[in-house]
C-alpha cells in the first residue's frame, strides 16, 4: 500500500448540516465535498415527521419544489424558511447536525431533535 500525502486545508471533513436562525440550511465544506454538492444546482427537501429526519435530495435541473443551492468559499446553503416553518423545524440559534447519505433514497439525511 502506498502512502497518500494529506495536504487539505478545509476546517472539517465530517459532513454537517446546520439549521440557521435566518431560515437557511448550511452545508459545511465536508458535506459539500462528500455529497458532491458542486455538481448540483438545486435540491428537493423532504421531512419524515415520525423519525424527525430531514432529507435533502440534490438535483441537476430545476423542478417543482426545487430550492437553489447557493455556494460560498467553503460551504453551501439553501434558503429554506418556508420548509422549516411548515414542519415547525428550527430555532432562534444555529444548530448543527451530523449528515449521512441515504443510498436507498439518494439523499442527504440528518435527524433533528
């Protein structure tokens, strides 16, 4: 086995999603990289009320219910105020959640408390 030099400079590689007080879903650089968010322009939002789990399905073309994926220098975000309000998700302060990829549903998932 050959050694691979580690020279990355991102702050974190653990994929996390934050729900911000301003009504956006924020994706850290780890989530952007792991879930290849740079390859997508939009996302569909889902919520499993029983499991209190949010699903974010990246899509390449705009379709009904699609939200634009906005990019910053290190991360990405989605304006999701209506989604968060509709399902009574969110808070007055930013909360971060571990994110995973659901192979069956082809989406990013994270559980909210």
